[in-house]
C-alpha cells in the first residue's frame, strides 16, 4: 500500500505535511511514526471519485498535518514522485472552528464610497430590502431599542451596530450542552447523512475520539451502503441493534442515524421520538437545508420541537446569497446552533463557528461593496 506525502514549509516556525491514506488508522499511525506527538491534524478531506463514485471506488483521505515544534529533518517523510507543493487553499482546515469573538468590531475600519453619508429610517430599510435582506429579520432589527440611533448613522456604522446587535443576541441565548448521545434528524434532502459523515470525520481526526453509529429505521427504509462504507474508511463501527452497543463514554460517543422524516407524516415523527427516548438519546440535532424556503424551514423547526430537538445544524450554506432568513430561526427557535456545512464533500467544509459563519454571510454583496468590504475579509 503506497502512501503519498508532500512536504511544504508553511511558515518559519511550522511545517505542513500531506498524506493520502486509505483509512483513519493508517493516518494516525503514520503521523505518530513520522511526525511524533507534536503533530496536529489541521485538515482532512476525501479524495478520489465524485458524487456516488466516492462510495464504490475505494475512496481515500487526504490529511494535512502541521508540525509546530522543531524536528530533525532526518525523521521527516520525504516527498514522493516530485509532487508539487500544495496550494494555499488546500492548507486551510475546513474543520477548524472559526473565532466567534466580536469584541474588536469597534475598531474595524469600514470605508464608504461617501464617508459622510447619513441614512434615514426609510433609507437604510429600503437599501437592505432592495438588496435581499430578509423582511422578518429587518422587522426585528427595527424593533430594537437603539434603532432610532442606528438609523441616523452612516452606512458603515449602521451595519457595524447591526452586526454587534445580532452577535449580542446570539450570545445571550442559553446554550444546551452536548451529550455523548447525539441523533441527527431531518427531512429527506436536508443533508442529514452527509452532515453525519462530516461530524464523524471531525470526531476522529480533530477531537481524536472513537465514535459509534447506530442506524435506526422505525419501519421506514434507511439504506446504509454509503454510510457503512464511509464508517469503514475512517474506522467507525456502525450498529443496527441498540442492545449490541458497547458502553457509551465521552471518548466513545454515540451518533444515531435516522431515515428522512416527512413533514406530512406526524406518525413518523412520533415513532422517532419514542425510539430516541427508548435509546436514551439526549442531544437531538435538527438538520435543515439552508437553501429551502423560510416557511419550510420554520415548519421543520416547529414540527421537530414535538420530537424534543435541542440543536440546529444548517447545510447547503454555500448556496445562500445571504443568511438573513436564518437569523430568526437561530435567535428565536430556542435551539442551540450545532454546525454549518458547505458543499457535498463528506469530510470537509464543516464548522462549529456558527456565529462567525452567519455574520460573514449576513449582508448582501452590494451592501459589503458599499460599506462593509473590509469586515467581509476578516
């Protein structure tokens, strides 16, 4: 079995290495043998095959590891086949949590085309509305006690105050802590199984834990071919019967995969609740497709509340022109944000920095171009 490695010095005091392996166990073994205990995995993604082919053509994992402390060059793996260095985007971890602290926003310069521009209530409201800002969120913002002050500010300062207001309200919500038993719940097409794969990869490669998966059907067909193969690739055990599960601990958490639940079938949701109660699953994550209509998303949240959902995961985030329609759900649903997912790559494009992701995609591009472009690049 050949393993590719590619060496590139990323910055003066650290180096990054690329390994293409067939399993999580192989990646862990090679990193430990070649780089030692000071190495840290910063990125992992599936390579080889696209679409459904990735599940039937022996998919491999590309792992980027970083060595931050000095090591002897004699101990480092040598490049094979004269492969070219990785481009900078490939050295960016899709699984690293984004920073959520907005305390420094007060010092962010926000240049305007006209720095002296002042906008009236109708002016800024009309501008946001015309550029695709969600009406429901705009109505909430206009109900803030400091709106009379915000509407008198320049565009850049107004956008900054709206950003701070949204961040403060996000952080003021009570967070429900995660447990070591987690179920992912969603309608067909929500991206539930892909999200589960991203979460499992994050657990194995970033958190260095050994998760387990329990697949439940409840009378609804729930094929396991793709998930089963993916679990085999990263060394995760998939179970079909709850009574055969080993002990669940913080280092060996349990993730439950369920069939897609139709919004038109109350019975399916009721049976799912009974099954999760029977298995003692405490953390229940509703997975929603962020590209769906806001009314469908609201209905999904209201329906899922009868099932006892505690957290919210958002998929297809990259397909949104802006994320404003999601703010009312995040701020008012009572569900703790769990993660944001982009794209169909099952081992990448996953972030638990939901606040940072939401802020970066709140204002439409036209607004950024006018007065918020410097913050967009943060």
